[in-house]
């Protein structure tokens, strides 16, 4: 019985086939603006640009809204954003998506 369980556990990973996924085409592109590269390097690694483009607007306090969003992405969702990139990302979002 024990040997059968060991064989079953060892066979499981060997039988698993790699999977490939075709990602859908982007339906939105990030608008040009200052510090666009910081946003491309940090934000779209985890979600599409659609997520940014579909946030509610107009924003009465764009800078405050985007600051809170970027900090939330880093601190709550674990986005690997360098502290030095946060002001660049906020500047871009507050200027382009206000």
C-alpha cells in the first residue's frame, strides 16, 4: 500500500504536461506622457493597460488617487515596484489619467 502511494505521488508530476496560453490582444495602450517607461516596466507586468485606462475620471484629486493606488499595488498586492519608481508612476498617472 505504501509503495503504491509513493509511486502515485512520484508519477503525478511526471504526467503533468506543460501548458501554453494565448493571451488576448491588448485593447488599450498607455497614452504617451512623462515617465511612461516606469509605468510600462512596473504596472503592465501584472495587469493590462485596460485596468489603468478604465479607472473612473475625472478625478477631483488625481495625484492623491493615483498615489493611493500605486501604494496599494505595492503594499497590499505585492507589486515589485521600487520605491524610487513610485513618484514617477504617480506623476505619469496624475498627468495622463486625471
